[in-house]
C-alpha cells in the first residue's frame, strides 16, 4: 500500500462484504450493516463518513434481487442509484474515494464475445438500469468493479442452493442458454483489496475465469459432491415456470481485460476454487 488506508465497507453483512472484512482484516477496516448505515439516507451517510474518516468507501450495499427490483423500482433506485450518489457526495467532503461494486446486468447480453470494460452498456432490467446509474455517480478518482454470478460461503446464493438441493435428491432444472463467469466472493475480495492498495481508478471487470452456463455450473457441483447428475435437467430460459420477471443477459461473460494493465492477475479459474467451496459447504 502506498499508505495505510482506512476502509469503510457498506452492506456489511452481505456475502461479499463478509469476505472483504476477512481479506482486509485490520483495525483500520470497518463494515457497517444496513441496520447500522442506510445508504439511502444522505445525513446518515455524511455522519458516518465524518465519524470514521475513511480513505476508501467500498459500497457493497445493493438491492440485488433482480426480480423484486422489477416489482419495486422505486426502492431499487433508492438503494442502487441514490445510495452511491450519497456516498460520493459525502466522500467528496472528506477527500475519500469510493469503490462501487457493479454487475454484468449493465450490459444487454447480446454481444457475440466476452464484454470488455469499455463496451457500451444497455441494461434490460430495472436492476441493471439502477446499477448503471450507481456507476454513473462515480467520479474520475473512484473505482467501479463489475462482477457476475456472485456466490460464496456466506449469505444466500445459487451455489448454496444447488448444494442443498443435491443433498435431497430433488430434481433440478437449470438453463443452458445463459453463459457467464461464476465469481466467488473470497477471490473477488482479494482482487478488490489489490485494486484499493494500488489506488486504481476507473472500471474493472473482476470475475473468476471460465465461461459456463447455469446447467454446466450445477453439473460441476453435483460431480464434485459425488451425486448422481441425472437429477439435473437442462432447459431454456423460455421453459422456466413460472417465467422470471427480469430479463437475464444471455451473455454475461466479462473479460477481465483491465486488470493486467495495472499489473494485477485476474482471479483464478472457477474450477480451481469451486471444489474448496463445495467441500466447505458439505462439511
């Protein structure tokens, strides 16, 4: 680190924030849960930043239920758009930088190749639109980290759901027409720390490597658990019953192109980390 940096993490009880706390692992890091800091309240945000005086604010607070965002667009905008604006305004007053965690949903998913950081955004859902507005609140000195298919050992996520269902022998149906990079919170947290340490600016795609569709991802997990893979059926998005309210990007593959330009190695292949997580969740 160029200097000792005070770090404040919002959304402190979320799955990514929990791993960020472990990775930063210091007395100079504070994580505030939604109960402790509601980022939609400007005066609360300003008071918190004045009190803790962070050099860097990592915004891991978000309304991430993509289907609920369609039903509650006002709430989605408050958390995903106004929240980051509040953090930037308060950070500006104390000379702090903001790292905004964003998503593959800012893209429409129609590109025939992996998305790079400079590709045009075109969100197709309320979630994607509000997260893009959160990105647009950032200044030149701030940092945007886009990730995708986030899961890990904390909170509720698709990996834990698949592991739990596999143990019950319940039949599972997963789509094979949505492709992306699974991203594991512990690996993403490590790269976020590296970006903070070198005081990087701009937009970075940070995911585990290895494109896969949801069916193949679930299949890999069953194989690693030694469970019969015939409890798994591949379907298309059109066959989801009930249909999902939010449009999912068909192509969510984020090329981590910008990381090497600042001397950083992208996170490992998802198949390197997945066995460790599956073992942890099964134990």
